[in-house]
C-alpha cells in the first residue's frame, strides 16, 4: 500500500495554521475544517508527557469518521524575530503498517463497485472496481463530495438523494438504476444497495454502498418483454404488408435504429416459391422504418425490387437459413455497404455511422419467405450472440404470421374468384322484371362466405328470383354454393313449384352431407325461391330458413312479406310452405341474405326498418338504389357476406296475350289453327305464322288425343313468341326417335326442330306444353 506523509503548521497558541493534502488523506479532514481550530481538538487522547517534551513520538488522532489514527509525529520549532518559538511545523506518518487483513483485501478486490461516504456524502474510501468505473484514482476522490465528482443528471441527483436518506434515517436502501459511468461506452443497469455505517456509540458515521452491474439480466428481461409485445403486436391482421410493418414497428427504435423487411414476389402473389440459385436474389421491399424521421437509411423505396448479391448478408441469411451478423470493419459488411450506396438513389446514401447489423431469414413451415435486416447506428452496442437468438425467435414468429396472411390472401383470392365465376353475370329478367344486384364479400379473417343469388327465366315469360346462403366461409362454402346454384337451375328448368323445389334441394344437401349429422349442420344452407308471373302479376315464394323479402309498392308503402319459413336446407323431415302475393305493376321486390340485417352489435328489427326506409330512397336506377341500400344499412365493417337482389315487376297487358278454349274434338284443330294465324296477323307477325301453325296443330292434336279436358291454347308475345297448350292430364310427353315404319311419334321432334326451345310443366289442374320461337 502507498505510504502517506502528513504535515501541519501550529502557532504558539496551539492553533492550526496550515494543513497538507497528506494530513487530509490520513484524517479525512479537509483544511477548511481544521485551520483555525486548536490542534488539541484533533487528538483522540492526551499524548504522553515525554512525547511533548521531546517533540516526537506516537500520537493518536481522531479520524473524521470517528476511528483512531495513530501517527508518528515530529515537531520542528519555527523561530520568530526574537529567536523565540513562534510556532511549530509538524510532520508525521503512520507507524509501520501491518499487512492488509483478508477483509481489507476482499473489499479492495471485489468485482462489484464498493464505496464508503461520510455523513456529508464525501468519499472516504473506494475499492478498485469503483475507481475503475469512475475513471479517477482514489486519492483524487477521497474527501470530495459526491456531486462534485459527477455530471449533474437525473440519475446522479437520485443517487445523491438516496445517500442523504441513508445518512439521515439510518435505514438501508436497495434500488435499481439504468445509467452510464464515466469510462463505460454505454448505459448499464445497476442493482445498488446502500446501508448505514455506525460508530461505537451507535450513531451513523457514514454510508457504504455496493453496486452490481446487472446489465445482462436487464437486457435479457428487455428482450423477453419485446417478444411478449411482439406476440400481441404482430399478426393483428391477415395482410402480408401490414404484418411486415408490425414487425418493423416492434424492433425500431428499441432494438434497432433501422429495420427493413424484404419478401419474395411469390409471397405477395399466388405462385409457388422458385428454387434458389447462386445468382443475385430478387426481393421486394414491403416495409422499413427508422428512428430518424424520413427513414434516410433506406436505399430502396417501398414496393421496389432489389437484388442482393450472394456475398451480401441478406443473401447469405436466405441461402444458409441462419442469422448473419456483421460489424463495421468486416470486409463483407463494408463491401455490401459500398455496393448498396453505389446503387442508391441520389440523396439516399446515409449509411455512415452504421456499425452493426443482422440479416435474419423469415422462415415458416420449412419455407423461406424473405429476410429482415436490423441495423444499429446511434445505439453504441454491437449485436451479440444473445441478440441473434432473440432476432431468430422474433423472425420465426413474424414469419408464421406472414405465411398465415399469405395463405389467407391466396385462399381468399381463390374463393373470391370461384365465387365470381359461380355467381350469375348479366342477369336478364326478360319482360317480367327489371333486376339489379350486389354481392359484398366480408373482410373478416373467416374468408369469403357462400352467399349467392340468381334470376332464372322460366316458361310463359315467368321468372324465378333466388337468393341463398351457405353456412361457413372459404373455398368449401363457395364450392357448396356453386353446387346448390347449379341444382336450383336444374330444378327450375323442370318448372317445379317453389315448395317442391326446396324439398328436392333439401334432399340434395342431406345427400351431400352423408349420414353424419355434424356434417349436415356444417353443410347447412338457407334459400328463398320465388316465381313471378307477369301475366297474373302473382309472386309465389317459399323459404328454407331464409329472411323474407321486402316489398315496396308503387304508392311508396313498404312491408316485409309475412311467410312461414321452413327449416334450413339439410335439416330434413319438415315440409316447406309456398304462398302467393299479388303485386301491382312497378312493385319492388328486395331479396337479400342475412348479412345485410343481422349483426351481433345491432338489433335485427331496427336493421329491417332501416332497410325498408332505404328501399324508398329516390334514385336514378335500380343499380344506384342497390348502392344506396348497402350504404344506408350495412355497418362499416360487416362481419358476413351480403347478397342483395332487387327486382321491379312488370306486367304483360291483354294486348300481348291471346287465349282460346279448345273443344276436345280433332275436327276443331283447324279452327284453332286459323284463330292463331289471325292473331299473328293482328300482331304483325305473319312471318311466324307457318311455324306457329305447325306447332299449334301438333300440340293441340296431342292434347286432344292423349290429354284430358279442359284444353286451352295461349299465345304470348314477349321477347319471344310463346305457344302454350294446357290440358287436365298430368302425364307429360317425352321426345323420342321414331322408327322407320312408325306411323306417329314425329310431332314433338318436329316442334323441337322448328322452335327455339320447348318443354312441359305441371300445374294444379294438369300440365302445360309450351314452345318458344324467336320473333322475326
């Protein structure tokens, strides 16, 4: 240990006039405290008489902290003008010091910073770790108050406040602080414990402290907290770009000063991942962020494609499927920075100061989706191995979210494409109705639903208006919707009544589901099938678990049709009930799926009332009315798909319909044929007379020969010329090929060849055979 010498000047009256630095170090008392005071006040005990007489010997002084300090003193008289002693120059030093004790060695060599202060927060002693952290030798700190040795900062003021509290209250304190030290290149986390030091009398004579550097534990907790935050912040939506932006938002600025996310183009589309080779890797920038406003570090604009050479850290991370760390000064790092700066747009070369970076591959389910790059510029710490482990875990979580978003986007695109291809386009209501429609897919994570609608032309100028909803979302629901839509068109072509059609459709859904009742519920669907006849102006409808339509009459009154809806399709066992509604010409019929009025956050009756009000809004067209209804009724973020079908009814006047009752006698066929020809002449359709005579003759003859009375002929002049023959028999004819020697069987074949299409439908009183031919 260093040997310290002391010196003091005492006048003839025993008052201290001078005090050396060595005396301060040995006694802990500064010159300001000692000069002007009697020297006797510094003694711990009276010196022996022989020492006073010889002006030399061992004297025990009282240290400022109350301890005793033995010194070997020697006094030298200072003579005045009359050669009389005017004072004394006293020098002294400790007697030969013994070897430090084990406790002293432990204090001095402790790995944690340890210090001792007096009650005025002046340094009394420091160990080697404390001096190393302060960057100041112990002899320059002893006796100086703590505030004079540090910069005035919030953490310094807090430290000083705790020192005073311990000295004043005598209670120990333990707390944590995050701050730097004069010789450390970054801020550290410290676990600090302060406790009072008491003298023999029990009074507080000083304060001791120990500070443990807990930075490793602190940063580990920060990384864990960041991972927990990432679990909640990343993947809040099923959007690829938004997910990448959330990853950047988590790491900047707490983990990096700049971060970027680049993805392969196939991640943003529907293609499969290509095989990677040793050539430059093309990636598209989807997100980046910086602690500096404007993101000056970005050499690539959002949405642009950049090419990474194989030596670059991002390319290595992708090719090697591991985190690649790189620091300033390393050849690969400097080469990459220079190469990127050379290709960066003017004014974007701002990588000066970047000293540490990591490239982290984004891998999910064994597939590499892209790479994330994090760079430190202002943060002085380089990335270490623990940071790489953290980045790999964070990137793994983010990659799964990106892949989920990619898969959802792909499935949604496929389902939406399937939906659009299956839904009817260019709907035509013939002369019966004017139609407009809208389909609005929901934006929820569940995906596209199975809502659908259709307008199906039927015989006799009638038209079927259909709307349905398949349970569930995604491709399975869209596929089921397509099967049901096709089935409805097939059954409608048979001209079944609405209730019978739904019964057959219910059997189909049950057949699709098989015998598993759970699958029946999963494949369940609702449907509303209605048929409008412009001749009678009657709307016949039946529903399977579907909301009833809304009507707007020409006088502006609105109503929801009161009907007994049967169970949803797939339940089975219960019949469906059809009902008729007579509508004035120009009535508006609104068919819709439940997504329009049903939502967990609103009342269905209120939503239905809003729908009725919206349907009466004045608009230029039915298309505009569709948009107006959706805007007025739908919430901002609907939770389900919506299909809306609007139909404005028309009526065929008596001038476009001709009807004759036919006597069931073959001799009256000619008269009936003549009446039909005269009607065509009245309509100005003489060119169609020849084919019409043949059709009427064949159909009426068959009704007389094979049918049952009453027999009726009806001609309808619509977009086509329709010939209908009704009779009381329920037996329907069928087309067959006649053999060479058959005398009959060629009539229907002739009708099929001369007309555009033909068919039969069952009625309450029998059947109707019909044929359509285009107008000249």
